C-alpha cells in the first residue's frame, strides 16, 4: 500500500465519522473539525480533502447538495448515506481491532516475545 | 462492488467536465473565503488572512489536478486522445498508411478467411442436436484397403439387439435413384437409411414423420422422405405433398415426410429411402453400409469400442458366411472395433491441408508484421528528435510507449477491419465456387468467433510490430539525440541491428514458404508424371445411363441396346471412338467402388485365407482402346464372347504380377469371381489404372464381359472426341441415347479431365495457396532488403561523397553495399533452411514422390533468394555511385 493510500484511507474514515457526528457539513467545516479534533497532529493540506470527498461520493458513501449556509453563503453540503454509515461502522470495528492488536503488541515486554 | 460503482461513475462522467470544473472552483473559492473570514476574526490583517488561508489550503492547481484524475479515467482519456492523434498523423502520411493498411488487410484477411473455413469445418460441432454424442461405426480389418471396414447388414441386427452403449443405431449408404414422372427423368442423390439413422441424428422432419421399423420391413408399402431442397425444386414447397406417390426406380413410393432446410448429411442427399434387410437371408458378408450411432449419455468412445468388440464376437457366431465361403476367412480378417466421432467421418482427411494453409498464412502475416515494424523503425528514426525533446520536457517513458503502441494498434485494428471485409468476400466466393470435395462447404460463414479471432489477430499484430520501435526509441537517450550529433554521424550500429534482424527473419520465413510451395510443385509434377492408365483425359466424355426392366427385360436385349447406342454415338460428328463399361476410370473418387473377391485356379486358398479382392469392372469390347489403356499381353474381348457369355477375363498388370510374377504367365490361367462360378480364362493383361487418384497405389482389377448371367443395366459410355465437355455434344448424345432408350435419365456427366483434376484437387489447392503465400513472402522480403540498403545508402551519402572525392572506385563501393545485402540474405537463408527442415515435416502427408527435405527444392529456393537479394541491394547501391561529392558535402 502506498503512503498516499494510507493517508487517504485515514482521512476518509475521519470524514465519515465527522459527518456521522455533526450531520450535513460543507468542506471547510469538515476540514476545521478534523483539524480541531486531531489537535493539529494531522498536518495535511486542506486541499487534499476534496479528492477524498469525491472518491467517497463516487463510492456512494456520501452525497452532496448545494445549500445556503449561515450568512447566506452558497455551499456544497456533504451528507452521510446509509451505506456510508455501514461502512463507517465496519471500518471503525476493524480499526479498533487493529488498534487493540498494535497496543497489545507494544505493551508486550521483552520476555513475552521470547 | 464499491470499486465497480466508482469505475462506472468515472467512466460516465467525462461528458459533464466543463460544469464539474466550475463546481470545483466554486467550492475551493468558498473554502478559502471561509478560512479568510475566520482568520480575519482571529485578528489578522486582510492580506495576511488571505495569504494564510491559501497556505493552509495547499497547492490549488495540484488539488484540482488530483481531483480531475479521480473524477474520470485519465487512462481512457489519453487513450482516446492518442487514437485521435494517431489517426491525424496517419492521415498526414497517406502513402505510408495505405501501404501498411494494405499489407495488414491482406495478412489479417487471409488468416481470418482460412480461420473461418477451419472453424466451420473442423471446430464447430456438426449441425445436429447434441452432435458430440454421434459416432461413426467402423471396424479395423488389417486385410481391407486402408485397414478399415464398413458394416454389413447382419451387423445391423446384431448391433441393434445386443448393444449396451447406443441410444440409437442404424446403417446407411448413398447412391442414385432414378425418378420418372415428376419432371425430366433424372437420377437424384439418394440416401438409404435403416430405421435408427434419422432417430440418431435427431433432426425432426418439417412435415410428416421419420421412418419407422415397419418401413424397413420387406413387404410393407414403399416410402420416401424428401429433403427440403428437392421438395422446393420439384414440388414448389407444396405442403400437401404427404401421401403423394412418386415413381422411383420404376416402382411407386409414398411420400411420408419432408426434412427441414437445416438438415445436412454427407453427399448432400435429395431423397431419403429406407434400406431394407431381410433377416432370413443376410449373412456375414456385404460390407456396403456405414454405421452411425448416438451414444447413451456419459458413454465414452473407449467404452463404446469395448461394447462393439464384444458384439463382434456375437456377430461372428450368429450368422452364416456367404455361400461358398469359409467362415474361417472371416475370423482371419480379424475384425476389430473402430468407433470415431461422426465429425471425423464427415470431415475426413482435409484437416491436414487446412492446418498447413493456416500455418502458411500465419507466416505471411508474421512477415507482413516484420515489414510494417521496419517501416515504423524508419519513421521513428525521423521522429527521434521530437521524441527526445518531449522526453526532455518530462514526458514519461510510459506515456511515449503508450502513444506509440496506440498508433500501431489503431493501424492494426483498421487493417483488421479491412481484412474482415476481404475475408467475408473471399468466403462468399469460396462457398459459391468451392470444390465440392470440401466437406461442410455450405456451413462456412463468418460468425462471432471468427470476428473475435480477427480482432485478436489485429491487436496482436499491432502489438507485435509496435513493440519493436517502442523498445528501440521510447527510451531514447536525451543527450545523445539532442546533441544534434545524429545529423552528422549516421544512426548507431545498434539501430541497424533491429532492422537487419527483421530483414533476416523475413528472408527466413520467405524461404520456408517458398520451400513449401516448391515441394508442392514437385509433388504436382510427380502426380502429373504418373502414367494414369488412360490417355488425353480432356477428350474423353463420360455419360451414364440405365436401362430399367420396364424397358427391356431379357439380358441379351439390354446388351443389344447398349451396342446400338454405342454404334450410333460413334457415328456422331467429331467422335473418334466410344467404349462401354459398368464404371470408368477415376469414378472411384466419386465414391463408387466395386471390390469383389477373385479366385485363381492354381492358387488354392489355405483354410481361412482371405481371397484377393480386386476392383471388378464389366466392359464391352473396345473400351480399353477408347480410354487409352494399354494392353500388355493378350487381347481385348470380342462381341461374340460377350453375346455367347463365354468365360473369359482380363486382369490388370499388378494383379498378374502378384499371382504369376509375369503378365505373360497370366494368359491361359483360369480365375472366377465366386467359389460357385465357372472358371474363366484370362485372355489379356492391361496396364494399371490409378483409379483412386494418382497419389494412391493403383488397385488391382478384374475385367469381365458386360453381359454375363446378369447384364449391366447401369453403365457409362466413354466418348473420345475433341468436342468433349461441350454443350453441343451433350445435346446430340442425349438425343442419340433417347432415340434407342426411351427417355431414361443421363447422369454423372463428366469429362475424364474433370475427374483427373479433381483427384489432384487437394494438391493443387494447397499448391495455389502456398504459391501465393510464397510469392507474397518473396515480394515483401525483397522490399525489406531493398529498404534497408536504400536507407543505409541515404544515411551514408556524405561518407560516400568523401570517399569518392578521395578517389574510391565505384565498383568497390558497390561491393560494400551488395555484400551487406548478401550477408543479410545469407543469414536469413541459413535460418530459414533450419526452420524449413523442421516445419515441412508437418506437410509430409501432402507430399507425393518427394521427401520433405528434398535437396533440389532447398537448393533452388536458396539460390533464388540469394540472387534476388543481390539484385535488391544492387539497385539502391547504384544510386550511391552517381553521387556528386560536392553535392553530398554541401547537402550537410
């Protein structure tokens, strides 16, 4: 797996989770949210978010529509579909499993590995 | 699933691209505006706020780029663009494009056509439901000609009753049936079948029914089934035909069915008649029928063979030998089972020739591809600078490769499309005029598998001739080419190597094809030089007729009528002489054989020994003289001998040698055709007649007088005349025969030459194809050598100019170039000789009187190629000699 694939995958998962928690949101909102939650740990160019959104939409995990936001700006709002929700659940589960395994592995002492 | 959905979204989204672009821009603008606003709220200055927003977003253009790539399928887009470019570039060089397209169209078209033939004849299942389960029933019999034997009526009863593996089973044979009272009297092709044959084929009749067991039983009403073509031709497709009576072979029969249009059978029958065997009179003998069966589902041919072997034991025990025979003779014939797919029965041995032709045309296509690759190399040479500049500007190796390949594939597909058109036309012509020796001819057509083959072939050829220039030039070294050095120093030796290799390969392949056609020419010569047992076949006209019982009952009366007709025919203007016989030379290849036993008085059979089985012919005096068959010793029959039914016989030379070692010793010896018949004195020995075709050993013959205890009711006149084959002669012959014989049908009207040519049809067909292929290969090979030398000369113009200026002799310079061409050809010839020695083994079954490694053919072909190569390199080399040194130098 190429590095970009990993980053895109992670980013996609974050987008799904964000939309799951906050409901319909525009691109900038999603970017802000991810930035806040990850505490600037994930220093990505915000621009890279858009190809990810496109991919998710092509895959049918999210839909988009144009709407007016606060102060009457026209913006494109992204929304989670049922399939996207299922995907999020599945990926969250597999992420947890992976995390648990990695955690246990790092917690292991030298003698455990012998 | 997700990936698939995404793929289709991307595939279908290139139409809306301008609007999508707009949306993306709006969205990005919105994003940056929001960030700027937030930054302002955080207290930045207006300029700083926007700068930070842009920084945070990252490279806008790069984002758009990624976004675009993701939205659509960039590969497809470039592909389409490359194709457009390719077409545009090809249109700019019409001569080049036309040359390539024509070469490819011929190569691909020829291969597609022959694949269509092979597909229709060899690959596709027969036109019956579930045709894989259909088998032909044969027997191995070491003593029989070709080692295989057909079936006898007694086998019909045994196999029907005892088999465990057949779902349906029956016997059939084919022949003529005289139909009178419908239109002009005519002899039509009839198929005689027992109950079970049509059931096995499982083609339901269009009208009426199949034969039942009752139709087979002697004494029941006589019936007939029409095929679709005959029904249309003679009855105009009248649907009330069932139950109507027809007069066939002078007796009435009731029409009980009509077969559908799609029904096909061997020898293309017009009428189907029941074959009737009387259980009470059949014996082990009369192997005149072919067996056909539908195997029970799941039964293999091996299992069926085991079953047949078991039944042969039962058969041998169950039936008496023919009168006068010893049943030990049948045991010693060692009959064994030999079941084969019905397709093999139908297709016969035409497979080898077709595969050889396919291989041949495949080689031609290879040569064509090599040539096109060479043309592309020259073109790429011209584009080297351009490619190098593009590489320097950052075009990736893959990008350039793709572009070049797309251009070649486009050419390949265009050429292939033209080729399919050619193939379609060629097949139409073949079906309309094809030799009727080709089985399943009317089933030949272009179907999806043929089209798929053509497409595959086109892409493959495109890739084949595309990859060579790609490997040469796509990785062009930027520095070396851009340095401008190429203008003064010629192209590197490495570039020549690719072109030289291609030319050598072309020469090698051309040699293989020329050797193949050379071998076929030699075979044809050998066949032509066989003394066939007759002379000047172009001036011999065969006409068959018959005298049914209804017209003349007594044997002597029938014979008088034949003689009267013969005398009247001989009196026709332009007719030199006329002979009469039961069957004339080479009619065997139409499927008529009459092999019977013959016994010699002084060669008593050992117990269980199988008697000799020569071909029997019943002839009238003068037949040999008309045909041109030489009498070696003794004399012809006389009319007195015929009418007095004297016991005389004439035998062929090979039979006489086999029995008595010397034709002269045969005179006065006594033979008979049945163990119960009277002994006949041998009064003459005639030369061998190659009755089965020139490439087959001449069969042994026994000639007996045309009037014996029975008379020859169906016979052939052989008319020697310069007008043979003309409409006028045939009209007169018909009038003459009808003046004696009522209105009996004339049939099997052929000149002997037609049959003679037909006996060599396979050889001449293969010869013509190979000669065309060889000619094309030679031509392309010459063009290849010419091209290389001409190119080298043009590249070295400057060098030549300097040399001439320094005093080089033009003869010496000529030698340099000619030697180079000769070297190429020599390498190709060496390669080709090795390849030919291997590949021609595959066609050894098509050869006659010459081996696959015939030294003469190899030597002549090699010499021809070398001479032609010298010529092909001399012509362009001569151009170099007239170069003015000053011009060459200034040309820089």
